[in-house]
C-alpha cells in the first residue's frame, strides 16, 4: 500500500529563519562593506555621499528585478 506524506506548512518564525539562512545576510553585509571600503580607497579625497546613495539605489533596482 502506498504511503501518504502529509506536509505541514511552517509557521512565520520558521519561514523567516529559512529565508535568513537562504540569503546569508552576514556574507552579503561583508560584501557590501568591502565594496564601500574599496570605493573609499580608490577615490582621491572623500567619496561624494551621492555616489553611495546611487550605489544603494542601483542595488535595490537589481534586487527588485529578480523578485
């Protein structure tokens, strides 16, 4: 006789935990931090704050593209 598998949908806490494990926020934070430090080291003088804002907006656009 065939076995029937019942799947239980995970609760909100478990879904959030799985999402965070999938996105690896610590690794992504390190990547962004290294990119910003590299931008500061590559530019002579102070990096304009508008450049940082544009970089963040570009990242949000790209992230929105993959949703």
